[in-house]
């Protein structure tokens, strides 16, 4: 399957189901075998030379064929009782009948069994900034949260992923160190936006598409693009049929707040909704002006939408037939500005978490499909960069670490809203 086609999905089908191993599993005959398998897998990571890696199964259930039961299985037509027949590491059948027993039948009762989550927006920071995060810890967090596939951003690794050789280095590292499936976005910056051969080389090497910032990224070697850069790149992106991810904030001068730097309201006022609205208006204008025929797979994708006021702009573009999609993040669905006390810089991100009516509007847009993707935008940083000791929102790194909470946070927020 071409991973480019997975962009509009929040929870995508994977070849193996993910089940939450709650205490009920301890009652099954396979529990002791699975415990041994877990210990074996952990030992292989702690001491790689102590184990022949070929002897370690890719799954935690050490039998070739088994059946998973639950009264709550997530299927294309809803959540319902089902039995999932697995053989040789693949799902071979899903049946509605759950009246079966045996040593290789595992009944999770009312615990959820579902496909693995696909997170298309995460920053793993390797190579170069492993003290921020790394492939092993980042993908372990993903696995803990039910994310079985993620797509790594071209920053905040060092160097950034804007040429083929750097992408190939990332791919080799991911092959060696990742605990879940990892794919990659390439970076589109002023340095390569007009060089279609460089962009083509990145696609040929396996990049799923490209990511740009319209505002300063915070990383010196990943400068933001302007209108001319985007216009130069669009003919290639459209003809190649690859997605174009954009951090859509167009930063202009705003009146300086007289509030304290430890006040969240001070930071919030420095990144008003107008930044997002102006950026999205410009993107739609540039898309309108480019006459290149778009191959299947191209979409201009608005990353991590924070301002619900942009939704009418996006819907109008989609209604006119423009290939535009939009995501939001679990933290925008879970928190609003009134949750954030002074000095709690862990909540700082860009664009910022806004007020409660805005949060409700984003939830509504996810439920009715105007927002088609929910991601983590996992962006960890060392405690010192988050200014945890000073509580200074202005100086703190703008990024939230929450890859492992994408599924439970999104599920909880949407369920509370009637989803």
C-alpha cells in the first residue's frame, strides 16, 4: 500500500491489530508465554549481543495461529463484537461470531481491539538531537500509545532532511532502531524550493512528501518559506502527486503585551488567530494561481490547525474543488487557555492553544469531517529549553511531547463531545 494515501486517516488499517493488554489477559493460558516473550524482546534491546535477533518474534504471542475476541472491536462499520483470526502474523479473517473457546483463543471481553494508529506528524529528532528525543524512546512511546506507524518530520534532527543523503541516513537509523513503522517527510525550504531535481531525488528515495514553515521554525538550518518559494515548488509537488505539509502561520508585528512573561495570556496574545488566517489565505491564493495539473496524491495540507476561525476558509476552498486538507492535534482538542496556569510552559506550542469556545469548535469539526486528521505533533525538548525553572513562556521552546497520548487523549475528548 502506498503510504501517501494514508494522509487523510487518523486511525488507519494496519496488518496487525493492536489490543490493550489489561489485567484480563493474565487469566489466559498464553499469559506466561507472552511474559517470557516480552522479557526476551526487552533483553534484546538492553543487551543486543546476548540474543540471536532472528529468534525473536515480531509479536508478543508466541504461537503461529490464534484468535482475539472482544465485545468492542473497531471495524469500518463501527464498534461491535468480533473475533479476529490471526495466522502467521497476518489477519486472515474477522467474524461476528464470538462463541468460541480454546487455549489459543484470547478473550479481551470489553477492552477495545483496534487497528494501529497512524500518526503523520511527529518529530523524533534523530540524528543530531538525541538529547531531545531519539528513535528508540520516541517509537517506544508510540507503541505504548497504540501508534504502530508514524511519519517523522524533517526537523528537529540535525542536519535537517532537505537532501537525499540525509533522508537515507534517517531511513537507515529507523530500520535499526525503531520499534514501530517509521516513514519520513522531507523538508522544503528556500534552499531547495526551486530545485526540482533535489525534490525529485527525495521522492525517489522514499520521502512521502514535503514540509515547510511559513514562520520561523526555531531551527536555524530550517528557514521559513515565502510566497515565491511556495510558488516555485508547487508545479513539482502537483505533478509528482505528493502531499505538501505547511505550518501555516504568517507572522507579522503585533502590539507587545505588557503582561509578565510567565503569563500564558502574554504568549497567547503574541500569536493571534490572524497569523493562521493570513497564511491560509495566501496558500489558497497561490494554489488558485498555479495552473499545473495535480496528479493523484497531491494535497496542500494545513498542519496543526489551532484557530477554528480558519475552517470556513478551508471549507470554501475544498468546496471549489481545491486539494486542501487540514489536521489538528490532540492537545488542541483536550485543553484550552483557561486550563493553563502561569508558568506552565509545558503547554507552549505554536500555534498556541486557544480558548474554550475554540476548542469546542475544533471538536465539532473533527466529528463532522471538516478536519480529517488528528496528530500528536510530538515535539519534545530538554527541560532547560522548556524553561521549567523560570516559567518564561516567551523564552520556552514551543512544542508539546505527547506521542503516547494521541489515541487516549483524542478518544477521551471526542467521547466527551458525543463522538
